[in-house]
C-alpha cells in the first residue's frame, strides 16, 4: 500500500540514518535534485502558456532572451547543485565537457560527481508529451580536494551510488534508487511537495508491451527484426502490444508499472544506437535492475560497459527480465547464423 503521508524530504532523512557512516552528502544532493525538479516542473507546465519553446537566442515579446526548455533545465540543475557546493563535478548531455565545481580543490571536500540528461525527449515538449530528467551519482576516484578529472565520470555503471529520473507527465514524479530498491514520489503541485506514492517499484518478470521505433525497422539487424516478428506473431497466442512514446523516461516508467521491454538497438544507420551510455542508459539500467528487470546492449550488461567517452552512445534494451532475455536469444541466434 502506498504510504501517502510520507514526503520525499522525510524519506531522504530516514534513509540517511540507515547508512551508518553517512555524512549526509548524498541526502543533500537528493534534496537539491528535488528542488531543481520542482523549478523545472513549473516551467514545463507553463510551456504551452508562455512563448518559451522558441529557439535559443530568439528575443521574446518582453525583449528577453528566449531559452529552450532543455537549456533552461540544464541551467537550473547546474546552478542548484553548484550554488550549494554539494558535488565536485557535473557532466551533462547539454555540455561538451564536464564542469568542475568551484572550490572542490580547496574550500570544500565533496566526494560525488553527478551526470545528467536535464531534459530528455525534449522534442516532445512542443506537442505536450511527457519529458524527463535523468541523473546518476558516482563517488569520485581522484583524490578529494583536487580538481575532478575525466576518469571520475568515465566509471562503469556498477559504480553508481544513486540514480533516478523525474517524469514531467500527467503528474510529476521523482523515482530513484540508492541501490536498495526503487521508490517513486508524486508531486502535489498545490503545495509543491513530493509524496511517496510508489514504494518498492518492481518490473514484473513478464510483460505485454514492446516499445521500439518501428519506423527504423528496415535498418535493424536480423536479431531485432526477428524479435519484433516474434512479438507480433499470433503463434502461441502471444499477448504483446506495441507502445512507443519516444520519450525514454516515459516509455521505461510505463513499462516498469505495466511490464514490458524498451529497445533502442543498433541499426545499419547508427551502429551504436542513439542513447548515451552515461546520461541515459547507465542510470536507467541501475533503476531497472534495482526494480528486478534487466538492461543490456544486446550482448553485455549495460552496467558492466567501460565508458570511453563522455557522450558515447550504446544500443539499449531494458525491461521485464524474461522479455529482455528473449530478445537477447534472438540477437545471439542471428549472430550465429
Ligand atoms: P534526446 O536526448 O535528444 O531527447 O533523445 C533521446 C530520446 C529518448 O527519450 C527517446 O527514447 C528517443 O530519443 C527517441 O528517439 P527516436 O525519435 O529516434 O525514436
Ligand atoms: Mg536525452
């Protein structure tokens, strides 16, 4: 049963007490994300009302510079985290290079770096479809008190300390894990408070939904084509139905609640798929695994991939365990042909 009386703020404090030697740093990061999410949510909800969806650099009617919402969200998350000096570095899908938080080499001794996609699926904003923020947190590997290095950000997903997403949908939710299961909080917009609405979220081992951009079918490799045909075939009374929003957070969130598989595989057009390992795949894979699901590039577990570049892309398949394993079987069979 959902415990609707518990707020996210209370939950963060309770969980901190469970970690024996916790310094409260991770709790402060979660609190900053909670705050930034509310600011972005406010703007996303107004997107249809004010002329904010224009291109960067355009001047609006008040003579102010217009900002695209993804740029706005990026600024909000970066400023919220840097002003509070609670991380030592940030890497964002919106920035070419990582950011060193001022003071991390002298005035503060923070140990975490944060990676994020501040507004994923932003091409959906103009048509009033759900978008999301995705984040993940790692402990730096370079010495505390020195400037952060690229290696702090290029850690495998297994090293994540926390990961989560915010979905700006029919209601706004913050879903996150610190490696002890997945919990979801829904924002009550009237009072600006997130409440624990989805405790212990889990992927059913089987599901009915497959989510993939079938417009790319002709470019898919045989294993994926065969898996799609398997899902569509009536043989064995297969129950599958297709749902694809084109917004990773929304597609995975729906599949986690209802059971299903999400796929952005490689294709002859893009051998590495589309999604970014560090900002999209690793955090979603951590959440999916913590909810009992599976996440793979088709062959290898996503969380075990060793990142080489900040913005690298990987094929991504995640969701209900048995469905992902079936897709992997088709991929392996086609490779051995
Ligand atoms: P973005 O980071 O530029 O927003 O792209 C990521 C998005 C995902 O949210 C979504 O699953 C995918 O791109 C959809 O891509 P496509 O339109 O090729 O199906
Ligand atoms: Mg993205």
